[in-house]
C-alpha cells in the first residue's frame, strides 16, 4: 500500500504527462504565472528594474549547472529568485527538495518564510494553487513540509542536524548560508550536511544564496569555485559596457578594467563636515570610458540592455553571480542612499563591515583600512608634549640600506598619534632621533628578528643605550633599549599563570665576546599575527581608542608600508573548514613601517597603556 507521499509523487508524474510542454524560459514562465501576495509586495513576478534576475532563474532548468551561487547585496531580490525557481520545479519537474535557512523560527526563519511568503505566493498563483492538496489530503500541505504536484518541499533551520541529514534530495537550497551556525565544534558543518543529501543524484541542483561576511565565509568560498559572473551594463552616454562598483579600494574581486565608481559633488564637503542632503542629490557613478555621470534614472534601461559575463574559468557545474546592491532600483539602493549609509557607517563604532557585506556584496577584509581613504589626521589628540603623554620609538632593522626604519608615536590612555616616521642609516642617527623627540631609553624597541643584520649586533647596540640595574640578585640587568622578535601563527606564552601574546626572555648581549657572562638583558618576544589584529582594531576605531597619524609621519612610504598585509583564507584539508591568516601582499612589498607600528602596540600593551579587553582569547 502506497504512503501519502508516494501517492503524491505518482500523481505529480502523471500530471506532467498530461500537461502541454512549456517551451519558454524559466524566467518567462515566472513572469506569466507567478504572483506574490505579501503586504506591499503583491502582484505578478516582474523583472522591471531587475532584469539581472532572469539568467540566474533560468539556471534552474539547466541540468549542467549543478551548483548555483548567488552572492548578492541586500534588496536585490535574491530570495525571489529562489521562490521562482522552486515554483517552476513544482510545475514542471517534480523534485524532492530541502530548503535550509539560518533558523527554523523567528523573523526570517523557515516557518515564518513558508507561512507568510512562500505559501501565499503558491495560493496567489492560479497555475500553482490548483495543485495544493485539499479535502482529505490537506494534511499533506504543511508549513514545513509541502507535498504538491509530485514534489516534496521540506523547510528547516540550519541548527537542526537531524533534519539536514535526512532523506536524499535532488534539490538543496541554502538561503543566507553565511548566517548558518553550528551548535559546537563537534557538530558537522550544516552546509556540508545539506549538500550530502544530493550525492545519490547524477543531476542535482544545489543553490546557495547569501550576502557575504568574511573571505572564509561559505558563500564567498563557493563563489570562488564558480565562473564569477558579473553584470555588465551599457553607459547611457557612450554605450560602452561598465561594471557598477563603489570604489577601487572596496572590492577584493579582480578588476574588469571598466568599473564605474561612485562619486558625489565636491561642494558636499563643508567646514562642518559632510552635507548629507547634498550628497544624496549629487551621488552618481562615473563612466570610465567617457567620464559621463551615470544616475539612478539610467539604471532601468541599462539593466534591461545588460548582460552577465563570466570572469574566470570555474569548477565544472559551478555557476556563480556577484551583484552589489547599487544595481537595484529600490529607493534604499540609490547612489545617494548608499553614499549616506557609507558615510554614516564610517563614523560609527561598528565601522564599514556591514556596508561592505550587505551593500557591496563583498567579504570584509579590512578594506576600510586601505590607504585609498586615508587622510592625515593633524593633532586630533592633545599635543604630545602635554602632561601624561609617553613617547615610544620603534625600529625595524634591515640588511641593506636604508638600514633602519622607525616610527615615533605618542601614547596616552590607549590613544596615540604618530609623530614622525622615516628611515636612517646608522645607530648614531637613531640615537639622535630618539633624543630629538625626548624618548626615554626604555621607550625604544628594536626588531632583532628576520631582516636584522644579526641578533648579536642588535643586542650589543641596545645595551649601549640605557643603564644596568644591579639591585636584583645575579647579573646586572640592562634597562634601556629593548630588542624584540615577532613570531607568526598562534604562539602564546605562559607567564605568572596567564597565557599572553608576549613574553620577556633573558639574553646575554655580549655573547661571543670577551664581555660575555657579565650582564643580561630582556628580549621581548611577541605573537606578530595577534598584534596585527590589535593594530587593525586600533586603526579602525573598533577598539574604542583613537589612532592618529600626524603630518610628519604620514608620508608616501608610510601608507604603502601600512597596506603591506591582508587576510587570506586557508582551508584545513581534514576538517574542510577555512580560517583567516595574515599574508604579505607580495614578497617585494615593503612592510617595515607596518612592523614598527606593530611594535608600538606591543610596547604600549606591555607597559599597560591599554588592556587586552578586546582580545579575550589571549587570556584563555
């Protein structure tokens, strides 16, 4: 005897046999037969102002596209693309599908989306409504499981491992996949569990949709496997194709060579700050070909004549789409509205991460720290000569000229301002620079790690500046210039019951000479990756402290050195999980002043000028 689900499947197959064959595209079918029934979002499925949705929706009938990746900004209609694709499947190709969302309950949860959005669409669409079971079979059409026209659509939250590892499915939809959370490290990745449901089928359809978070996030990792299709639209003035983008700094995607970046009127900046009303009036994109102004009223015609173009050779079967919010014609995605959000986010404590993720559909890689937007902050802190300020001088040693790079920075209560940066050639010049700025001997830190001509040379020269304290038992202890050495990775040290990202190690500054064994000095070892994170937090303002760069420090070399590293994703081959790590942009990219600023943070934290309260993992 057949179960209700088996009977539903047979009825659906028979229904397909008796139906006339649809010869149009999936998008054309959606436009003709699908209607929405949501508050303020009721009416037919329209592509007006959203022609960019046609091709992604058409991929639902393409058996060669086994993995469909939608990395879209907010307010672009990516969820409606899922609605349309599933509706087409129900009508034309009975499927066993699982639709995974971040949560089962609550706003945006599986139950809420089914009850208030998806099922109202099915009931409002006449061609689909006739398949909804009624009478004795009405129990087959439930909120989280719909048996309809031979299809079985299960909806669940990502936090339900048992549901994710259930029956085989030929269609797996993961909506807002970057918001999926596992209950613990012992739990399997919910996205991988869902994908496993398809392994028995030769032509599966795996659909992932989300705004991105980090480079290590699932949607960006999946997009990188694909052919990364981007939307090329014709300029309304010269007709040449462009790609709408926010700015050169805020994208981690390879350049296409025809980006139309966003700008606004020069008169929008006043002595009192930004005139947001003027910015909203004047914001536009600039055509890279003819320099014409692309405005919001041009978007509909541009999108209608636009096309998707692959920008790389992807894994076979992976079709990916990247679309920032500015392509949408929504009131919230006008150039002006986005510019207002951008400037507001820059001033907020949270920074630009949400804008980069949600509006630009880009992963956050500290783009807001790039030199493209850096301005010299002239004395936005108290004068470094005021009471309570402490100056440090950090030095990075090299094997060839210039032999020394340095930064002098003033600190007070965790706030700081770079006073000067530059390069020198001799130890004597370093000493003169120290005295010029009134830096105490115990406020000088010198790198003795990779790049230094030799550890011994650094130790001996550090020992020349300062004094030896003989009050402690044993050998006299040098109190002056401090040699330091950074270690990458997760290295930590145990000190007085605490696990810290730095430690003092005793060394003999005169080892190998006739004066060996007569005194000792402290080498400050530290976790460079940890303090690179702290430096990033300080520069972005997320730490809550002020980080300033004075006019004598903010030279061309400084900003280039400060942009020397970025975060990349490294995948663990055993677990399949990805994590982020710092990597130099290229071997020849200079980073010496960046190393100096890291040592500034190390010394400030060592002297307790601010605490590790933003890095709780350091104490674990």
